[in-house]
C-alpha cells in the first residue's frame, strides 16, 4: 500500500498538471490563430483592426491566470499596441496597451519590446521623461534620474569613442557653468564598454556630472529604448521631470537650452 501511495504522489499530479498546461496552451494558440486569420482577410481594415484589438485584449485577460507562457501573453498585448499605433493611428491607446504589457510581464522579451515602444511614444514635449536608473561609472552607487532632478536637468546621451561627443562634453560643461545659478545640471548616460576609463577621462576634465552606464556600449537597452539613431543627443527637463526640449545637440542645442532656461 505504501508503495502505491508513493507512486501516486510522485507520478499522478505532474501528469495532470502537464495535461492541463498543454490544454491551456493549445486552446490559447487556437484562439490567437483564429483572431489573426480573421484580421488578415477582413476587407474593412479599420473596423477589422479595431475588432482585432478588442479580441486580443480580451484573450490576454481570459488566459492571464491560466497556464500559458508569459511571453505569449505579453505578445498579445504588444500586438494590440502595434495595431493601435500603426494601423489605427491611436498613440494614446497604443501607449496604454504597451504599458499594460511591460507592467504585467516585465521580464519577458515582448514585455521589453513593449516598454521600448511605450518610451518612444512618450518622448514628447510636455510629457514626463521615462524613469532612468543605472550604476555610476565606478559601479558603487545607483542613480535614478527622477531623484536627481534640478530646477533644470539636461539628460545627455553620448559615447566617449566619438570626437563629436567629446566636443559636446566640453560645450555642455561650459553651458552648465554658465547656467548653474539658474539651476541647470547635467545627468549623463554613457554608451560605453569602459565606464571606469571614462570616469578617469571626465575626472581629468574636471567634470562632476552624474554619469551612468551599463557597460554595454551601443548594445545597451537604452540605445533602443530611446531610439538613439545618433549621439550626442540631449533632452531638457523642468523641475517636475517634464520634457521641455527634445533632440538637442551642437551649438544650436546649446542656444536652445539657454533660450528655454532664460525664458522661464
């Protein structure tokens, strides 16, 4: 009898669980395929995509607490966001769908894609700048942008490997000194694989900005999250973290920062 009971304990429940898991996943895949197939062949594209979005959101809600891989559920919300953004032109609704995807499924590939899309859509003047957190160049301390805001904060993306970025560093160093009395400070995000070497370089230049880096260079998630097609590039934020200036760089960017800060 003991042997029979032990066998049931060891073998029974996992088999039932595997069966339930397979059943949930099969049903989910079948419903998703049907939704996608109908969207593909419906003649009225606007109505079709609106209906598809509604069904995708309902599908995620129906399987949220069932045994379906989390990244597949994240994909459903991400797909809804893409349809809202690219086919229906509704950035606000798309932003909500993307946010739902990365908040519910933060450690999944499609959750990460959704977060990048959400960030891209929200990088507009007047909107809050997305939260940024990273290690300082020596790795001993973590900094969060929203906790380091000044009266004015210039969020600066750069790579020390490019001469144009080194020129921009000198330009912004002078600008910060000029506008420091009006509350300007620089929070820099370095796309470099050698953060400690960069720390030495900045120290030699007498630069005491907060500079964070993940040590991944241009393969850093920051590069794709903020759609950095080129650097240097900066954003000017007000005291509440709202974006005041966007895509600032070079002498023209310096003049724009000077004008924005002095106007207020």
